[in-house]
C-alpha cells in the first residue's frame, strides 16, 4: 500500500512536517518540489512618468451608476 508523508530536506536530512512513518526500513520514491513560495514582482513605472499620474474622478461610482440594476434581479 502506498502512503504519502510530507517532509522537507535540509542539509541532507529529512524533517517530517506531520506524521513520521513508523517503519524501520522501506522502499521510497522521492519527488522534489521546487520552492513553492510565489515570487511577487512589483511593477514600477518608468522614472520618466513616476509620480506624474492624476486622478481625474471616481472610476468606481461612475461604473455603478451606469449599471442596469433591473437586470440583476
């Protein structure tokens, strides 16, 4: 029977994250998952336009006023 256990590999040593298997020896299949932490790229404007934007109005309220509320019933 196959069972899955989650662990991390640090300096060649397995560190069990939940339940450690209660076996003295076993045949194993190891799947390596790459680092799953999402890398967030922060977008920045070019220096030539940075800080020069202007808010000319409230975009959200104008969109809400234009909705046909009767179609939502």
